[in-house]
C-alpha cells in the first residue's frame, strides 16, 4: 500500500518550480508543472495562507515565494550536510577495508558521532555509535580535533572543559597538551590504543573543507590488531577518505557562502599553541 500523499508531493513540486525565478502566473505554473489550474489555485491558496507564497503586490495575478521558504532550511546545519555527504563515501571505504568508520563533530567540549558504518562492517563491536560522545583528551577523535583546530577554537574548548560542572576530565597540563598536539600534527593522525586485547583501538584524522576543520574521521579496530603494520596500511586509506569527504562538502559550502568554523591549525606555529 502506498503511503505517498499526492497533495504534499504537488505542493513541494510547486515550491521547487517557483524557486526557479521570482514571479509566476497561474498559466505559467500550469504549463511548467502540468498540474490542473484548479489544483494549482487550491494549493497556492493553502501555501499563501501558511505564508510560503504571496501574490505580487505590484502585478495582479502573479505569485512569489516568501522568506518563510528559506527559513525551512535553517535547521540544515553544516554538520548535517557533512554527515549526509560523507555517508556513501564512508560506506564505500568500509566495504573495501571491512573495518567501521565514524564521523565526529565538535559539540561543546566533546566529539559527537553523527554517522558511522558499523552496520556495514563484519567487525563492528556494536550496532552503531551514532550519538555517542567522546572526551577531547581521552579519545582519538578528541585528540585529533584538539590538535588540528585553530588557536581561537582550542582556547574556547579548553576553557569550556575546565569550567564544566560535571566530574569529567579537565585540561590543566598545557605542557603535556602541547606535546600531544605536536606529535599528532607531525604524524597527521591521533591514535588510541586499547589496554586489553579484547578492547577496541582507534585512529582519527581531521576532515577539512573549504579551508576549515569540519570534523574528524575515525577508524576502529580491535586492540590486538592496532600495530605499526596496520597503521601503515590504514592511515593512507582513512586520510584519503577524509579528503574525499572534504571535497564533497566544499561545493555545498561555496554555494551557501558558508563561513562557519575556525581557521585551520595547519599554519599555526607550535610555539603559539595555547
């Protein structure tokens, strides 16, 4: 049984068509959409009552979109676009390497997973990690983000970590942090090794797009598997996947004129690390 609602489909079709130019007559919409004029008039009246369409105050019988249509996209954040564009790229990589990948973004003083390929991996330790949060100082994803973000963002993150109200970790040893950042940026990735063979281990790399850090890509394996040989094999693949994700997001950011995010840390001298 079909669950499609024809009136909704037709209303969305009208909005898509009207987005092609500023003003439309009923006849022009009829010719462009193929919908009956009676149907168009009924749907346009409904859209007008909901403030998504208006009649042109200067030209009788012409219809225009309103700002309310643009407001519908306000909930679509760069992070959501990143996850949507990254999904097929990450799945393709997991099909090739079998191990799961996760995509994390900054959320206050933690990394939050917005997409993962665990359902596509025969070696996933859980069904999914979407929604899980990881600390900046205790996870590969957090260390990678902290290492590759710019100095302004890093200071904000440190201040937020150190002023948190729960009993989570603080970052007070700035000398140790500088050493960690120096090593992570030197090798281009962060690693978390498992303490026991039955635990998981992870490596994380930054995801840059349009010159800004957008998130981190994480490769997960078993602790007993994570050694220099595996790193040598996995790092180029994970870095290449992160680059493809960044390249896929860049045109969307350019089209939207996005300026979200902070300047990348690649050009930042280590001596200036907060």
